[in-house]
């Protein structure tokens, strides 16, 4: 993944209903997903982190936590 000079990894949020993919910094993902679903889908869980990335994301988060701990 290219580094944009931003130290937070970018994570794609995909919404099948809107047919959009938005890249947001990792720390904002949960908030962006919630806000999108809240505003556009009456709170339904339509938008989500790209499933292909979800597994990798868990690794990234785990790594981040490990880095913070040590
Ligand atoms: Zn949507």
C-alpha cells in the first residue's frame, strides 16, 4: 500500500447500496461507517469495511495495539 505521507493506514469502506468505496484513515473507520449508515440508511449496516481487508485490518489493529503496549 502506498504511503501518502499520512501515518495512519487508509481503509476502504464499501457501500453496496450507494455503490461507493471511500478510503478513510484507520482511526476514523468506525465513526465513518456509523455516520454513513446513520445518515443514508437509517442506521442499517449497509456500508462496511471492505471484506477483503477486514481480516488484514484485524492484523493491523493487533499490530498497532502491540506497538502501543511495548
Ligand atoms: Zn451507503
